[in-house]
C-alpha cells in the first residue's frame, strides 16, 4: 500500500536497509531551540500544529532518512486524562500522582478531540512529505503511561507503581485496560490521518515484575492491535519493550507487533536465533556511540549490526532516542554506512 522502504522492510527482506532514528527531531539539532521557544509551555508546543509540523520535518534538513516520526510526547494521553502534566526545567515531566485504589480513573476522555492538532499535523505532514518518506505515529504503552501516572514523575525503580500492582491489582488492571482504550484511539486517529507506521514505546518495561510481564507488557499490546484491526486499521506496528531481556521472545510471538525494536543492550546473535522470524527487527546502535568527537568503533559497530541482520527483515535505528549531546557528523556517518551497505 505504501511505497517506502520502511513499509517494505516490515513485510519482507529487501536489498537496501532503511534507516531512521528514535528522537531524531530534538535537542541535538540547533534549529530545534528556536522552534521550541515559540511556545513557553511544552504541552502547548505539542498542541501547536505549525510547530509539530516544523519540528517533525527538521531532521530531513540534515539527514537522508527513510522516515519522519511526528513530534509529540507519550504523556499527552495522561494530559488528556487531566493528570496535570507539566514539564519542569531540569526536572522533567511531573504529574499529579495517582493514589492506587483511590484515584478515580477517568474513562470518558475523547482522545481524538483532545489531540486534534496532532491529527491535523499528521494530515499536513503526509501531504508535504515525499511519498517515499514513511510517516510514523506513536503512543506510549499502557504500562509506561501507568508508571508516570502513579509515580508522578520519572524514577529509578518505579517502586510506587510496583507496589500498586501488588497492593491494588484490580484498580491497577482497570487503569491498564483504560489506557489500552486510549492508546488504541490515539493510534487509530494517527493512522486515519495518514501515518504509514505506528510505534508503541514501553520505555519502562524492564520495571515489570517477571510474573506480571505478560499481563502488563504483552497482552495490552496485543489487545491494542486487535482493536486496531477490528477497526480495519492494518497499519504496521513497531513495539519497543525497552530492556525486556529474555521476555522479548514471548513479546515477539504474542504481542502481534509487526516489528520489535531492540535496545542497545540486546545481544544480536541471541536475538536473531530466538526472536520470532516472521516479524521484522529494528535497532539497535547505542546512541552513546554518536556522542564522542572521535568514536573509533562507530563504523565497525554499524557494520556489525548490518552483518548480523543480513538475513532478516530489518530497519536500522538506535536502541533508544538520540541524546542532546550526539554529533550531527556521527549521525551522518552512520547513515552513509547504511546507505552503501549491500545485503
């Protein structure tokens, strides 16, 4: 349906490896700050159609990429749920924390209405981008959203979230089920607006107690994809269960994703042997390797990833988002290596 290398790589092995980068539009690009200053509040920035469009397209000024990912934030769903999301300088995202078993879970939110500027931005981007450039929409996974909503902020161990899972399981799973609905709505909206691929970020999946991994990380994603397919949304889905370790095997078979994104800690030889061979793989260059002015092993590491993925449906990417410190020259170097690689 879509004539771009990303969609082709999700369905079958192709001779050229497509490439894009998580968090490719952001603080490592100098123009980003000029665009960002046009809105004082980050939430307002994520609701400004013009600024979303400008920021999403910015990486194409620097890089020969196969995809643009729409600029937004996973916490726009908690914001729509009235969790008083704000972004504080030198602190990060802050929310009014939910009290397990007590806080009322809002279940009548219209995600489509609340995030209408995001929908409009995707429609606009799809018209303005070349047809060969894939447009990616995304959402946070229910577990990761629940972590922020219960904790009220980022955390090293998300102890309050884990305690909530043990102490108030019915309340916790009601929150997960509610988020499944909202994430589905957000992804459906983006697909209908023109996104060619959807991605679900489970940035804190490594915080899930092992015996709850299926209930909190795999089943919710499968339900989301089932909802999308029931609505005749057949847009491919990439799932990122960050640092899931061996649990990624079951995730690759049972979550129904079309592609699993691997973080930089994943051993690729092991991954190629154990991950579902019917689906594609995305990843997994360490973004820290793009920071040093002289990254001696950058070419070797890039080629190693390409060689290990030679026989798989594969999209080259970093194992998590580009950092503000990464060097544009290093990113360009990696892209050139990927572009010249013959499978």
